[in-house]
C-alpha cells in the first residue's frame, strides 16, 4: 500500500502521474492506493480530484467527503456547485 509520505512525495515529484493514478479504476491500482492519493491531493489539482470523486464516490465516506468539500470550497471557484453536489451522494 502507498503510505502517506509516499503519496505526498509522488504529488511533489510528478503531480500529473499522481492525478492519473488516482482516477484509474481496475486491478492495477487498488482502491486503497487511490484513496491515499486522493486524500493527499494538493489544491491546484482540485478539479481532477473533484472529477475522480464524482466518478467514484467510494474514494471517501460521507463524512470524509463533507470535510473535503469544506476544505476546498472557499477556493473552488467555478467548481463550487459541483463540489456542493457531492454532498448529496449517498
């Protein structure tokens, strides 16, 4: 499993690769690895994280999703409505 430090390093070293990994579904990248990459996603990649969460709500549970939306909402700009819509996902 990809640890917290490794996820942070991957985002700093190659953010585009990290973003592509956490949106991949299938056998190559486990849900746990994608969850860890998602939880360490930097603010500048918020749109990619929002897209990933829209496609796969299992990246975080309802409480984590609420905290995540609240964290990024002030700087979400044109993505605010999409972020707020995620709060209604069961």
